């Protein structure tokens, strides 16, 4: 049986810790009324900047649920 490894909504391409960092950066940028710069993180993590932007814009429901359970998401 082949293991399914393609990133999708059921198998996210970023980790939970990376998602938390992205959400913090988004909140910080919103507070300062600035744009988020994905390029340095994308190079560090080996991801495409658009992939990171998409994860933030659409959200990752299973990660949002975990954050909600931990009390970090309102």
C-alpha cells in the first residue's frame, strides 16, 4: 500500500509549529499595518512563499481546531 504524502487539506504541507509562527507574524503585521514578508521564512523552511500565504489566507482547519482547544484561538 502506497503512503499518501501529497500536501492537501488532510495532509498539510507545513507543521503545526510553522503555522503558529505564521499566525503570529500575520497578527504582528496587521497590528503594524504592514505587509507580511514570507521570503526569509520560505527560504529557511524550504517552502514556496505562495504556499505559506495560501495556508494563512485559507487557514488549516485541523490546526485552528488544535489552537482553539489550547485556548489560543478565539
